[in-house]
DNA sequence: TCTATAGTTCAATATTTCCGAACTATTGAT
DNA sequence: ATCAATAGTTCGGAAATATTGAACTATAGA
């Protein structure tokens, strides 16, 4: 049903962004999107890790934080990072987080 | 009782750091410490905002995330940012967060 | 049209966070 | 020495969040 709401980044306070990034599953999703570009929910966060409904909720959190944009393509939902926008609003934050996350990846 | 535990930053995963920063009260504490240097708990986070016990817990979270170091001085506990260490472990993260937080401050 | 797939929503449970109350330790005054 | 005040911690329960399975929606393909 719902076509998703993607907030204007000016309306997203910094703690919301950091909170969204401050979860290992979501951070992994963000990393995957950074590495691979647009991905389906399933590919961005394999279901072994969390239940399908939890995963869906993680994407909701990421969207609400302005970190991810999701569009529907057939029966799939493709998400991608809002990199430039985010970098304009909060310069360096996403970049440094992604750089820091690189050496943590355990897959 | 407890003399505080301050983890080695190598033992602190990135999501823990981001989670600690992803709360408006804690972020404000961090900003205050960045601006003023070493501060007592009370000065870093005035009690009007949250209960004393909550504030105490926020500091515990910040310590566990390796963001803050606390030492006892008389009946006061002085906390300060672990800036250099944090910057060595996660370059740019704290700096960009502090820079981004500046224009958000509402006091 | 029937079945499978991808994801959402909902309601219940599990986990976290927040708070007040009781406690510890230190200081300063009497 | 004792008493009162201050700064913070710890604890247990209440409030808020997160996670999950089950039921649902929508699309695609046979």
C-alpha cells in the first residue's frame, strides 16, 4: 500500500541519524548499499540475521532518518543511500562512519 | 565504590559508539565536554533535562562506548572526551558529529 | 487462475531505558 | 566527633522500544 515517506533532511535531527546508524544490522545494510548501490531489502540484509518483519522495520528506521530512499520495482523494493543529500546536511558523518565500518566487517 | 572501567577502544565496535552518540541528551553531554573540557556530571547535563539516575546511566553508556573518561575528584566525578584515542580508532567520526551538532544546539 | 515471492502490518512478547528511592562517599560546619 | 549537605551510584519497577511470527497485499510467472 503505502508509498514511502522520505523526509527532507532539514527535518531530521542529528541524533535520529546517529541512532539509525547505531545498530549493527542497520549499519551492515548501509555498508552493503554503499558497496553495491541499489539493493532489495533481502539482499541488503539477508534473512538469516533477523526476521523478515524486523528487517522491514530497520528499513523504516533508515528511511525515517533520511539515510535511505526506497522505490518499488515490481514486487521488489529497491533501496539506496541518500549520500549527497546526507553529506550536504551532515558533512563527513556518513563518510567517516563508512570508512570506520570497513575494517569491522565480519563476513 | 566502583572505580570505573574504561575500555580499550579496540574492543569497542562502531555500532556501540554510534548508539551512544545517537541520543539527544548524550550528544549534548558530548558537545558540552567538547566545548568546555572536563566537567562534572551535573554541569555536563543539568538535572532539569533528565533525572539524576538517568544522567548517571548516560555517563555509563558513554564510558562503555569509550567516548568519555571519568575520574573522581573529591565528591565530584569529572568526565572528559577521549578525543585523540577515538580519532585514532574511528578517524573523523567524532569530529564530523561535533561539527554537525553545532548548528543544532537549541540553548 | 493458482502458486510463489517480496515485502508490509499487526499484536504479543522480549528487551531497553527511565525514574524515584535508598545508598555511599566526601566535604564543611558546629 | 557528629551532623547536614552535596554529588553521584545502584536497584527494582514502570514506561517505552524492538523483535518476532502470523496474517495480509501486491506482483510475477506458470
